[in-house]
């Protein structure tokens, strides 16, 4: 079945893309959650009308994301965690802790935008990616230091 995506679906496509999916996936998941609608003539016309508004909105969002990326790029945030022998942390540094450290420096970033490739479980300097827009990714340096007791 051909469907038009109403929102970005990971592994399937971006908003406005026309994709072919199995009927059950469309009826049982995409349609009920509002992620897609059937690709018929009326919906294709509606998509063409909405595309201009969506493109303008996307350009504005991308501009804002690029501004935030310039602030984040090359920035170093410090996170303090309890550590044991051999500089190994008790637990790991989470995206929420990194988002809190950024907020203390005046940069508001949603924790779901922070991509930690592998768990940070050691003291030292680590790089994480901050995906601010689907086309804008900034690299943030996270310095993990031992917490003072």
C-alpha cells in the first residue's frame, strides 16, 4: 500500500515522502498513530498545498538549530560523578545529565536530542553528538570529573 508520511518515521522516511508499506503496518500502526495517510488523489493535492507551509517552517527551525549548533560546537561541559578505582564510574553519564550541564551554561537542549554513542563509564573527555535538526548535528565535548565527597 502506498502511503504519504505525515511525520518523520525512523527507518521509513521523512514528512511528505510517499512510501510503500505492507497493508497491516499501515492500518494497524501508521494510520492509528497519525504517522501517515493513504496516498490517494485528494491527499496528494492536500500534501502539495501543505508542503509550502511546511518548507517555510522547516527553514526557520533549521536556522534556529544552526544558531544553537554554533553555540554548542566546541563547547565543553563538565559532569561530576562518583568514581571508583581505575577511573571507572559508578553508573554512567546520561543524556539528561548532559542536558542539565548545558542548561547551566544557558543552552536549552532536549535530552532526546543528545546522542551518546556508547555509555560514558570512565572519567575524562568524551565527545557526544547533539542532533538539533535532521540536517544539523553538533559535537559537544563532555568532561567527566570525579565528584567531591
